[in-house]
């Protein structure tokens, strides 16, 4: 069993009980997008494991499954899933760092552009002597 099959299991159990995703989301306070990610096995869209385990507990309780059984099934699947290699993790860390740097530089450029526009429109005094 993998994450996709586990998600199908949850979805089937919910449907057997005549509940919609929206109903489960409303009662558990889990966002609809996270319910979809959980039911479709989209692990990359889920938060850290501690949150997922609590989501599964709440989800199972609402649909009438034994929460601990559902968590055990998830843990079996999660343990069978290999961890990303250190190279992949480092690559992802660097990609995020460059993304953050790009956003910061964009914000600085926009701020400078806005300041220049305000100076040129006379809204802010020109700091340079004429």
C-alpha cells in the first residue's frame, strides 16, 4: 500500500458513510485542499507528519473509523516511503533560498521605483541638492 492507496481507502470509507469532503472539512476544521491532498495521496501538498497524523485522527473520528487503526495504516505506508536523499534536500534548500532572494530583490526594486515616482511627482522632497 502507498499514499495514493491509503487516500483511496479514506475516501472510500467516507463515501460509504455518505459524507462529502466539505462535511468532513467543516467538522474537522481541516481545509478542503488538505482533505483532497490526503485522499489523493499527494504527500508533497501535506504539512509535516505530526499534523498529518492529527488530521487522520480527526478525519477517522468524523467518518466513524477507529482513529488508531487509520493512523497505523498511515504509518505503515509512511515508513515504506523512502526519505529524499540529502542531495535532493540540499537542492530544494538552495532553490528556496534563491526564491527568497529573488522576492526580496523584487520588493526592494519596487520600493525604490515607488520612491522615485513619489520624488518625481513632488509628493516627497528630493533628497539630492540641485
